[in-house]
C-alpha cells in the first residue's frame, strides 16, 4: 500500500511527538514542517519555471499549498487549541480569531495554487510566485512569539 507524502506528513504532524519525548510541541513541529516543505516548493518552482516543466510546476505549487495548510493549522491550534480538518473550517476559525486578513489571503492562495495551478493546470508563474511569497511571510509571522 502506497501512502502519499501529504498523508504521511499529516499523520506525523497531527499525531506528532509530544514534549514527553523531549521533542518540539506539535505546533512547532507543524510550523517547522511547513517551512521545510515550502523550501522544497520554492526550489522546485524555480527549476520548473527555468525549464518550463509544467508537471514540476504543478508539484511545486501544490507543495507550497500544503505548507500553507500546515502553517495555518499550527496557528489555529496555537490560538484555539483546535485542529482544523477542512478548508471551510480553517476559514471559519480564522474569522473567529479575528484574522479576516489571513482568511482572505488563505482563500486567494487556495484559488491561485490549488484550484487554478494544480487542478485547472493554469500556468501563471508570476501569480504563483506572489502566492508563494505570501506563504513565506505567513510562516515568518507565525514564528514570532
């Protein structure tokens, strides 16, 4: 049985090691994982644009989207101690926290990277690059105490 990378990461992050094991709390692990995945996405994205490889482009933007999901889940967990399980729940919880700005960015990035670039196969490197930059800023904001 094959398990895809996003599922494995989701299992590891959600089940995550606890502080009793001398490891980072799961919120920190999720955010560190998001940052690592985003690094891979940025590297693949640069290579995809340079070579014109549309399959690599789609993989890169989907990795970036996954990084955003993990980062937003981490943020929500830190603020409300709730693990969001769907896009709709994430948006609702971000509104509940009073982060309408983040909710709008989340929705916009989901549309650009996940819906358009990945599913609809729209090749628009400038929009994708802008979305990836916003994810990097989001992760950096969440890392601040």
